[in-house]
C-alpha cells in the first residue's frame, strides 16, 4: 500500500478520453432514450469509484509488479478504447457511434475499459481489485447494452 506515480497514471489513462468528452459531447443525443435500471447505475458508479481510487492508494503494489501478459492486455485494451474514441470524433461526434460494434464486439467502449480494470486485478493478483472491477463491469455493460438496444 502506498502512493506511486503509476497508481495515478492507470486511472487517468482511462479517464482522459472522458474528460475530453465533457467538452465535445455528441451533437445528436436522442431524447427518447429510457434510463437503465437504477441498480446497474449504482453498481457502475460504485465500481467506477473504487477502480479509480484503488490504483492510487495501492500504487506501490502496482509498481512492484513485473510487466506481464495482463499489463500487455491492459495496454491493448487502452489502445482499442482510444481507437473507438477516435472513431467517434472522426464520425462527427454522432451519438450512436459511442455504442457501435467494433469487429463484431457490441458496445466496445464499455467492454474495453471494463477489461482494462479486470486485467489490472489479474496483474496485481488481488481480490481487492477484482470485486470493484466486476461491479464496474456489470453496471457499465448493462447500462451501455440498454442504450445499444435502443439505438440499433
């Protein structure tokens, strides 16, 4: 346990596109979308808060881990996630593109950050990281899937 620069970098890398999104939101968000069930939003937010906080608090633990397949998988997930964000901006910030499948994978902009945090848990070999990653994954995928089904 303890702070380390890597512990700050890991969540910031996932947050960065979302921070940019604040200033460049979709031009055509449908007004007819129904809200997902509250339970999934609560799961998503609780998992999200822990997924962004735990790496900071346990930065030294993360920094002590040798890079391996899980870290490589995290980097790959991040690159794909950034690619999906790039696709959103290249397509004129069309709302539907946020949920558009990529290589047959539905809601890739929900799948790849979820995998990123699940792989972080594998990398540090800690159940403490698995639980929030699973909460985030369940809530984020369910909420994104609900919107996807309304869009496509």
